[in-house]
């Protein structure tokens, strides 16, 4: 779950940000977290978390200070 969220946030952070810091709220109506797990090396089990909320805080000046809360 977190790797998918981290990938989405990494893509969002690649977009140039006006200013030194910005905060975005995840829109629960348009956000979902999906996952796939390999079961006994035979099949994949897929699932989804439909209710997701959180914020992304990007610091362009110092990316190590950026935060993701979900």
C-alpha cells in the first residue's frame, strides 16, 4: 500500500512547485489504494482500500523535509 502511495507522491513531487513549500490534500472522492499479493506462487490476490485520506507536504528547497501522511 505504501509503495503505491510513495510512487504517486514521487511523481507529484517531480512537478515543479511554485515557492519553497506546498501542501496538498488527497481527495477521498478520487483516491484509492490498490494492491496485489502473490499467493503460494500460484495466483495473485488483488484488493483495494476505498477510503483514503492524507496530505503531502513538499519542500522544494530541501526534499528530505518533505512529508507524506496517509
